[in-house]
């Protein structure tokens, strides 16, 4: 049985000069759509017959899921790349250029010539006029002397970090989840939904290379299957929490919460019946 490699994800972002929106490139946006498709809560929200759903079928925080749905749309009817261009970049981006240091100009008869000042005002406005430290650097000094003075000015200046005059509606959450976990989580959840045994999922994804190798060689099969089953079970539980959090606009997050609709609670433990 061949092992599943981590797929390559395309970093998606937005260039202000091309689209009027700035969003830092990130490969996780593509996975966001995958996880939304795997969320039982979000799948209900995408149903064309929501009016026929009973209250007992819905999570207690259904309004929050529907709020996310009203923003993110029906992900089952659109490709990931198209979703980002038409919807995602507007939710995770801002209508302003990226805040960064820029050159104002070179002094001549005036400290800042009118033309340079007008251009600087335009660049600053495109960044949504962030609070800025404006300095003049006399060029009759050595570079070393200038750098020393600038470092001292920076030390004395208060910087707000990620705060901005404009904030996107949604942000990727700070997380310790790695690419390996996020990528394999999608595959594991899909295979689990198709009825594949847990140890087979662990074996296919190579969750323990040592255990997979032993099984391939006919060594301690029962013990290694049990270990792969545990590894796959942990990954699937984490993945379904990521999917359910995504349905609430939180991504990537594997935080447990009582309203989550978990697929693992709907499938009986043990070997699935063959159709």
C-alpha cells in the first residue's frame, strides 16, 4: 500500500496594485475551503432545503454557522481558486496597500520638494494613512552614524505591531498546527467518511513509518495496527474540530467546543460493514 505524500498548496493572496486589495499570501486559504466542505455543520448550511431541517438536526450555535455561510458562501459549488478570487480575498484582505517603509524624496532647495511631498501623500493614503515616524537623514554623514541614530529613534518610538487603521473581516488564527497535520487531516477525514478502517488510514498516510514498515514485513501486525489506529483516531478528531471551527469562521483551530458536530460520534467503533 503506497503512502500518501503531502500535496503542494498554492499560496493565495492579493496584490493591492492589481486588485485594490491587500492580503498576505498564505497556502492555508486553499485548505480552509477543504475543511468547510468536510464540516457537517457547514454542509447543513449549504443545503438547498434548509427550511426542511429540524431543530434537532442543527447545532445550538446555528446562527453563528449561518453568519459564516452568509460570508463564505456555498463552497460545494465553487473551486478553491475561484472562491479565493471572488470571495476569500475580500474577507481576509483589506482595501489598502501593505504598510511598509517608503522613500519620500531628496531635499534640494526645500526639505521636501512639492512633487515628492505629493507623491508621498498618495503612497501614505493608499496605506490608509497609518501613524508614521517621519525623519530626515542628512547625507553628509557616514552610513554607520546614520544607522546608529535611526536605531535610537526606533527604540524611542512606540510601534503597534499588527494593528492597522483597517482590519479584515476575518483573519487566520495563530496556531501551532503544522502543514503535515492540516494537509493529512483533510485526507484522513475523507477516508474515514468512506468507511476505511483507522489503521488503514494511518498506514496509507504514513503516520508511523516504523509501524507501516513492520506491517509490510509481516512483523507484530496486531500491535502495529493498534498503534496506527490510535494515531489515525487522534488525527481525525483533530481534523473534524478544525472543520467545525472553520464553519464558525475560526481557521485554523482545533479548539474543542460543545456545539461541534463530530463525524466520529456518528460511526460505530470497529470494522465497518462491507457493502
